[in-house]
């Protein structure tokens, strides 16, 4: 019985600490963003899609990941990419359909990364159009007969994330 009381006391303390830490973070980037800095100076902020894609013959599902990145001393300075578990069949370029907030859908060309599991767009203009946005929808073809993939992102906190990446990268916000 004493063990249960001690465990309950420890759980109560942990709950208080979590709520206090959560309150302290209210003015920072939302928890849905993940940050990383690599040894080569690449600073990234990543966000999971709100939807899932089916893979493995329908047995598994995953959320694509959108990453914005800055390289302090390199070109291109700003990059965004979409990480997938399933490869696209294109080898160099792919047409991505993009919708920002409730705007019109438009197409742009993205590069196909290693093993076709990363779709990449270089340049600060792509990041700049997202800074004030609330939602991003991306759509692409996996292959000629493979159908379309779609990723939907809730961009809450993107402005703060871009500011944090730019600060870590010692560069201006796009």
C-alpha cells in the first residue's frame, strides 16, 4: 500500500512539473515542431503531416514530414523538403501541386532526392510564402500507375520556427 502512495506522490509531482514547464513554453514554438543542427551547419525544423499515407499493401501507414532548413555557409541557403517512406518513380524532377491556406492550387517543380523518398525545393521564396500561412497541402504522383500522394500540414508556429532556424543559422528570415 505504501508503494502505491509513493507512486501516486511521484506522479503528482511529475504532473505539476509538466504543467509548469508547459506554461513556461507558451510563448515559444509549438511542440509539433522538431529542431536539429547537424555537424555540417544544416539547421532544420520538421513537422509531421496531419494525415497518413498507406504503405506496404495497406498494412502500414505513416505521416510525411515537411522540413525547412537553412545552411549558414552554403548554397542554397534555404531549402524545404518532404520526406516519404514510399519512393516516387521519378528520377530528377516531379510536379508538386501546392495549396497554401484556402488559395488556388498551383504546380511547381521539386527535385527528387535519394532513393526517391525525398522531394526537395531550394530557395527562400518557398519558405517566405509559408511564414504567414496556417495550412499547406501538397499533392504529387508516386508514378504513372501508382496514384497520388497527399500531405496536409497544420503550420501553427511556422513563423516562430523559421525565426528560430534563421537565428541558429545567423541569417535573415526570408
